[in-house]
C-alpha cells in the first residue's frame, strides 16, 4: 500500500511541475507576442515558481531517501528563495 501511495505522490508532483512549466510557457509566449514590462515580470515570476517546485521535489526526494540532518534544513531554506522571488515578481507584474 505504501508503494502505491508513493507512486501516486510522485505522479502528483510530476503533474504539479508540468502545470508550472505550462504557466511559464504560456507567460513567455504572451511576452514574446506583446513585449511589455508587466508580462516580462510575470514570465520571470512563473519561471522562478517552476524552479521552486523543481527544487522542492528534489529536496523532498533527498529527505526521504537519506538522513542529512541539519544539511536538509539548509536545502529547505534554499527551496523557499525561488518561491519568494517568483511571487514577488508576479506581485510586481500585477501592480506595476
């Protein structure tokens, strides 16, 4: 049963990563069609969110398969940085 749940979790994470990449691609296409600073900020924001999801997936896999202790804490701190930048850029794109 645990193996099935792990498989479902991996599938869900892949779907999440695919959705963030899709948003990044759509925002890039919108930016290339009509170059504006707002669309550029949105594209950069979605790119950082995609990076954050990817790093989170890697960090979670490392945490499950090994016992890194305090080093895992550094990885978890580092995974929040792309999310902070991404959401800040989306915020700027909406209010600039």
